[in-house]
C-alpha cells in the first residue's frame, strides 16, 4: 500500500517560549505540576491548529509533554539511573555533551504506560488521524548501556534490549488497540553503524558494530511483528542526530541499507536526506523491498533557509529511480525540536517549512 500521507512530518515541533519557561519553573519547584499540564494542553491545541492550517493530514502533539524525544521511556520505567553516555555533537556549537537517554543501572520495571496521557488528549482534539512517536528499542543498545554499571545487572547489551523491546511492544500494541493510525519508531542510533569513526568507538567499547546492528534490527522487529496492522502505518525514522541544529554522525546508508531496509518489518522508512555530507545519495534505496514506502526527509529543520521547490522535485525524481513514485512521500529530515529547546529556527520558519512540504507534495502527487 502506498504511503497515505504524502506530506508527512517527523513529529516534534518548536515549543512556545511560555511552555519552555514553565517547564524550567516546574523543574526548579516554582510551578505546580497541574499548572504545567494546563499549559501543555493549551500549547498542544496551538500545535494541532498549526498542522491543520498548513494542510497536513496527520497530527502529532509536537512532543510538547516531553523533555526529549525518548524521555517517555525513562519516566515510565524504573531502573534507569542519573548517568549518561557522551556524544560528540557536530555543527553549530559543536561539543561533547551527554545523551538525553539515561543509563540502565538496575533491573527495568515498568510502572506506567509510556504515552497513554499523550495519546488520549491528542485523540480528543485532533481533527484527523494521529501519529504517536516512540523511541525504538535499538537506540538503547548504545545509549543506555554503560560498561562497569549496566553489566552489573544486564550481562550483555542484548539482555537489556530484550527487556526494553518487551516494554515497547506492549506500548505499540496498546496504541493500535486505541485506534492510533500511525506509530513511528525513532531510531537515530542506526546511524552509528554508518559512521566509520563511531564504528571504531563501538569496537573500543568491546562490542562488534555488525553484531550490534543485527541485534538492533531483531529487537525492533520484536516490537511490531505479529501485531494487527490493517489500516495502520508502522514506520521507522532514521536520522543523524538532532539537537540545537547539530548532529552526531555522518555517512550514507550503504553500510546498513541491505540489512535495515530488507530486514525491518515496517511499512515505511522516514529517512534523513537534507545533506549529502551527512547522508550520501539515494543509491542505497535500491535495497528497499517492493511495496515498502520511503518518506524523503529533504526539507531541513536545522537552519531557516527555505529550500527551492524545483530542487525538491528534482530530488524526488532522483529517488524515484530506485523506489516507485507512488511509494515515496516528503517530510522534513527530522523534528524541529527533538529536545525541548529546539533547533535554531523561529516559529515562522517552522511554518514556512511545513507549508513547503505540503505544497510540494500536492504538486508531485496531487
């Protein structure tokens, strides 16, 4: 089935300033939780209205209730500790900073659903089908396993992945039971296996990057295989990292394309393609199985410069040499705010980018 949302988006949107201020005040103990929730509700209504106005056909809550794209897991599960794995960020303000993922330091025990509070409100207020985003299990093989700490509880990375995948599978199943039309698993950590420098770093940590890739694909498949999916989109988003317009990996999809595209049991891949420096060309799409859909992330969320629509259409035509046009769609390359502070754009920049996605998709696919 062709991807039903030709103008797609990855999920997160820029938080309004009053919401960022409120989150900071809550963290400092100056704002009650109920007041923060009320402000989140109001901001989400604004995000829904933005998506409606620009003409998108699938709605998210902008991830406004999250501190980061993957913090829902740590907030819903006991066993993570206040320790993090460092990342070498590239781009504006390049520096070593810690991941927003917590490290596993005890046996993981789920204490509540991950996204029930998000999905319920979005279903009540969205004027159309909704998308819920979840961190893919594969991220945590690298992001939440720290030798010397995690291995005291989980002897191998695969053992940690098994527990996380079981938790995420229950969440995906619950969302499908609730009638959510689109579930997107976010998996930027697959890009670690395309970057030669990071592959070497994985080896130095005592892991084999090719074996880790195989374990990651198996874990992500265990979250979705066998679930009912009639009329539902199950998708995987792969990028190169996204935080304050920075990234942490570079490299084309070629080293992972055959295994990833052929091995993951998803309906669609949302793939970063806004920079040849970071992502290479479309040639690896030759490994995309027939009938699977590719959402081309051609519109960058990392800077405000608006892309040429002619260039976007030309690049869509280039990708169509490898994947039939009816199995392609268009989106930004990543969210506008994978972490709460957001990328270095304004709300007006964000609107123009989304309008460009919608207008281009209409002209290409009708």
